[in-house]
C-alpha cells in the first residue's frame, strides 16, 4: 500500500502529520488526538476530514510512513499480505 504523508517539520522531520494520500485519495488531518514515540519513531492517532480515526507511524531508520490502523471500509484485498 503506497502512502504519502504531508507533515509539519520544525526543528525535526515528522513533527505532526497534516494530510496523507492513500490509494489516490487525500485525507486531511483535522486533529491529532494523540502523539507518542516508539523506538522506531513517532506515532500519531488522528481524525481525518471525513471523521475517521486512524494511526500513522513514521519509521526514522527506514524513512517510511505506515498506516497502522485504518477504518475497515478503507481496507482492500491488495492491503492484505499473501
């Protein structure tokens, strides 16, 4: 699943996600409900412009974003590992 994240970056990269594009659709982050760090990097629980809650994670070592949790209606067969 390809994921592109637009984020605010002040003194460091990935301080706060502002929007993300998944499967060609741009989701605007209306609110960051919670932000925390793991050994891999920052995680964010957000509410999107369509009212959905999801979790985004940035892996600093790999320089990649992941959608950790998403509404079930967003999941497609291509998202499921074989």
